[in-house]
C-alpha cells in the first residue's frame, strides 16, 4: 500500500465472486493509510466483462466509443 501514489478505481463483475469477495477487505486496507479507492461492481457481469469491447464485431452495448 505504501507504493500506491494515485487513486485506484476497480471495475468488478458481480458474478465474479472470487474477485468481488476481496472488495470489502481492499476498502479497509486502502482506507487505513488514506489511499483513494473507488470500486464499482457491475451486477450480472462476469470476469473480464470489459474485454468484450475489444471484440472485432462487439455487441452494440459493449462497443468502445472514441473519445
């Protein structure tokens, strides 16, 4: 935790219990030294759900939008 210099944003799939189970402990661990941590859990999504936007022909809802 000492080496973390900036805020940490976590994006988790609600159906990925192995990973989402660690979120409460991580919140606690990050709060103790005052490190910013913002988790977001997407219910119904599984592990690696954001990678769907990299599909050459992704579903419209997952398509990456240019910035």
